[in-house]
C-alpha cells in the first residue's frame, strides 16, 4: 500500500495500520520525517483530540495518555553545594 502522508485522512489511514506500540512509534517517526521531523499541524486534531490515537493504541493494550517519568537525582552539580 502506498502511504499518502499529505492529508489528515492519509495519515489517519496509515496510523490505523499500526499493529503494536513499537509499530505505532515507527509510524509516528515516519509521519514526523515527512513533515521536517515534527508532527503535521493537523496531528492533534486528527489523532489526539478525535480519540483516534487512543482507539488505535487501545487495540493492542496501550494508550495515548501522557506518561510522566521521573529520574532519581544522581548528583547535585549546583554551585551552592
């Protein structure tokens, strides 16, 4: 299948083919590469706000919800210590 990443519908159809979270991530990278390493201007409305991303990711047990991770401080390099 030729991918049409020039339209919101083309991107949506391409992303709907994702079969796993790693596949979703690869497809996101492909879309971003087509737009100068950034998401297209219509990404939020087409994929996130519409619920499409959650529906697609949910089909293989994942979610488009933001995940916050924290990292343990290894050392304090501040000049006041």
